[in-house]
C-alpha cells in the first residue's frame, strides 16, 4: 500500500489548512521505493514517478524521528509482537503528536485500532 502522503498528492487531494500532517522521517524514502516499484512494473514512467515524489516532498508535513517517538514505536512493536517498526512508527507518532491516525491502508488501520484513534482521509480534506 502506498504511503498516505503519496496518496494525497497522487489523487490531488487538498488538506484543510486547519490540519497539520505528521509522519516518520522515513515517509519520503518509503514513497520513493513504492514509486520505483511502479516504474519497474510499468505502472508509471520514471518522469511521472519523480514528479509525484517532488510534489509529495513539497507537501507541508512535520517529520519526526526523535528518541521519544522511536522508543514509543519500539514499545508498540514489542507489545504487539511485530517483527518490524514500520507500522509502529506511524502509530507512535499518531499517539504522541496527532489527534488521530489517518491512513488509506486498511491493514495499518486495523493495527491502529488498539493503539490510537483512526480517522478517514476525508476528515483531512478541504471542502471542495
């Protein structure tokens, strides 16, 4: 599943200025990896992928990776017996810095259910 910020720019969705986006430091690298996969599968051209990544990079987001969020991610992963920290990082930041986790990934939303409140992507958007 694509990172949430990549979904926003790919679908040309406008975040309401009343909301602040927060994400792990790794969000841009994860998006670039997914775009690379798209290019390799022939879903996008190289130029399209890099333009989309540039738009995502321009999206106003607060990126976090401090000791407290990393430690919280570690604890969430341990508590839930997960093998990686990827999902735990998003949940830790949502728990520590956000009102809710907003995701287009149903798998992550299911994991978040016991950790933090989950909201829909529509809750972030400007009225259009």
